[in-house]
C-alpha cells in the first residue's frame, strides 16, 4: 500500500467490514489520511458481490487501470484425510471463489495498458504438511494465472507474485533474507508501471530475487521479464 501511495495514483482499498478498515488505518498511521487513499466497504467474495463492487468503484472513481488481488488466509492443522467439510469450504471453495469472482469482474474492465496482479504464497509450489487445503488452493490460483495469461494474450497483462516467507508485523522473528510486505508492494508497482512487460510470474523467495525483478522491470527488459515468468525457484 505504501508503495502505491508514493505513485500519487488514486488507491481504492475494498473491505467487507468497518472493523478491518479501522485495523488497517491503525497500521498505516498518518498515511491513512492520504488524500488519494479511499476505503470502500463492500462484499467482493461472491460473484454478485465482486461484480457489484467493480461497478460501484467505476461509478464513484472512474476507470480502474490496475488491480492487486491479495485475498486469502492461512490454515494448517491436520492431514488431508482429517480435513472437515467446513474447513474445505472455507479455505478452498470460498477463497478460490473470491479470487475467481474478482478476476471475472475486473479483467474485462481493464485497459490494455493496465494490469491484474495475484499475490500468492510459496505453498502454490511447495508442499506444506498439514496445510493441504492451502496448498491446493494456492496451486489452483497459480494455474488460474497461467490460463489467464494465455487467454488475455496481448490485450491485457496478468502478473503473479509467488512469495517465500514474508516479513510482517505479526511475526516475532524474521530472517533478514525474507521478503518484506513493502517489497511486495514495490514489485506490484513496478510491474504496473512497465507497460512493456507482458504477463509473468515472479518467484520471490528472498530479497535477492526481489532486487533482480525490480531491476529488470526498471530497465524495461522484456526478455528478462519473460525469463522471470518461468518461475525458477532456485535460491
């Protein structure tokens, strides 16, 4: 969010509850009062909700050029054969539907130079014992990105960031090589800003990966961006 606010673009942050907005305002501090930041309370996890949100945002703020879909949560606790129906519905069906509905609502509305971006976890490619639902959900979203990239062709740009461990305020201990939430923001801004960059996946396991991708995007090296799309995971 901070990286996007530095662009001076109009930023719309949708949330389903006032409580979530209040929590986010507290995290942002003084930046929560930035004149270009707008909060919208609206459902976005259902087909009708996502479509209604997109229409409402366009009506109030005008055309949207870039969408960053950071939707989800974490679950870990039992092997696959002990997963309950409620857990399956909440962490696979509902989360996957929210992403699908959001992409369905926004991609047709984006201009050719715009971007749709997915923020995914490393569980999209790396098995995590006891977190089977999240592994499956994230892998499904990774494939959704790959299919969308083929379907939109040169008409739109679809990006995905596949992250390793992320340095966040909730963690009591972090490895200095971990990617920070601020770096995730900088990559999303850089991908949106580089109109020459076609659809790609960026595997960001550590700060070295982040630096390499940012340099590629800043230099506008299309061939380097395509190389990043291969999703290499070597450290």
